[in-house]
C-alpha cells in the first residue's frame, strides 16, 4: 500500500543531511560544552557555530539566540520571563484565541498569579485586526504574544504592524513562529519583534531542541535556574547534537527555502483545487485563501466526523490530521476553528493537510484519486 505523509505541521522527519552532521556528537565528540579541556572546547565550538548560523538565518546577532528544548519552552521563557521582570510596571498581557496551547495555557496560568489578559478576536480567516490590538493596549500592558502563522489553518498574521503598535505603547512583543520555521522567511529586523520562538522538529531538525530569539535590551527574567548555561539565561547542559542539528537545518533553509516553497505551494494548490472543485466532497476552505503558509490546507467536509475520516485516510496509507497533533485524543472542538466562526459540528468535520519538502506530485495525485472514496466512507 502506498504511504503518504501529509501531517508536516505536526512534525517533520529529520533531514538525513542534518542527521549526518549530528551523529559524531552522540559518541565521538561527546564533551560537555562547559568543560575547559579539549573535549569540552570541541563541543562548545560546535554550539557557537550553530548559534551563528541560526542568527544569520534570522538576521539577528548570535548573542540574541538562546537554545531551548523546543517551542513550548521558548514560549514559556518569553512570556513568563517578561511578565516576571515587568510585574511591577504592569500585569496585563494580550494574546489571540488561535494561539498554540503553549501560549494560551501559559497566559491562563499567569492569571493565577495576579496577571490579567485580553484575548483579541479574529476574523473569519483567523486574522487579528491591528486596530483592535491598539484598542486593547492599556497603561499596564507589558507583553503581547501573537503567533506568526497558525498551526491548524496556516493564516499568517500582520506581525510587523502589530509589533510597531506594541512598541508605540512600550509593550514587549513576542511571536510564536514555530509554524513559520522552514515555511516562511523570518527576519527579526524586518518584523521588528522582541522575542521569537522556534522548534526544530517543525523544519527537519530533531525533536527536543528549540530557539528563542531575545532582542538585545528586552527586559526578561530567566525561568529555569541552575548552572550558568546560555549566558546565564537558561540553565541545563546543552543538547549538543540537537543544537548542531538545528543549526544545519537553518543553513539548509537559507539555501533551499525559496525553491521548496514554490514547489510545495504548487502541490498544495493542486490538492486544494481538486477538493474544492469536486461537488461530491461538499468542501469549504478554513483559513485565509492567500495569507497563509504555503504548505497548509484545512478543509471542512460537510457531514463527516473528522476522527473517522482520519482513520479512513489511514486505511489508504495517508497521514492527515483532524486538528493540531497536540490536541489528538481530545473530544473538544478546535479552539482555532471555533474562533473563526465555525460551529462545533463544522469543527468536528474539518481535516488538515500539511505538505513538506518530501511530498511528491505522485503522492498528491494518489490522494486526489482516493479522496472521494474516503469522504464517502466517512459519511457512511
């Protein structure tokens, strides 16, 4: 049976070129980067070289790059770190209803410690209105966190404009760019942001390693204490193989992003056209038709249960998602789809297809050839 993976927003395979670069650091080059002897200096050099590559990829300074365990830690580091640092100035936080739970649950948790928050509305496409953002800012607003691109529907936010508004009012601006990594150009200077989160396994690096960009001068506290790692901001012995891997993945992004995006968008659009033009599928697009990352297609299929449909796709060897992977097993409607105005029934009837750099046209043709049977079986 043909196997087709269309769940790249959940995770990506580690690029073999990335894996090859990592392998020596599991056994041959195993020193602790904090050690002063040659074994430690060797791995410290590898970590710092990776930091330089990541900085180049983001148009940042290497001193602004901090390595973490992934997107969740980076989001917590950014939001909690600023909140704790600026709590005497104010305790108001702004976010959106379509954020990843790593952001939303962090904000909700801070409310238990006296912080207040505003969750901005989004329109039918999942976009935050800059005017609504401006209106939501209060004298005691200290930090805003709005994601770069949504993991379920792919919608890209007007981050540059939102950051400018935040800075007009002295508000620190963070963006969870986990779903932008490897899919869109992320230039922190152009975006004008203070903090940016990334996770390696979303762009062909391994799981368990992430990045937090912290603009120089950003008021932020450490949230993990212990040793003086990461310039005394993030305690814990560095994950050297992972850091080497995420550095190589960033290098490949700089070389291949534009070419890959053209190819992936063409495949995504081919699948989208085949689905939306087939009246038997009774399908509607979720998310913005153009302002979204090039690999993501979220579709409402009238009259299906997405959980059943995922299993029917799986019977055909096709991996898709009923919601973000972090919500798998939850029988609550997607908070993202509810926020853009879908009913619970419609949310339960929506499927996410997310393509990647290993997706082929033959695979998309195969999905198109079986999708009517899959949806029909799901409706039964």
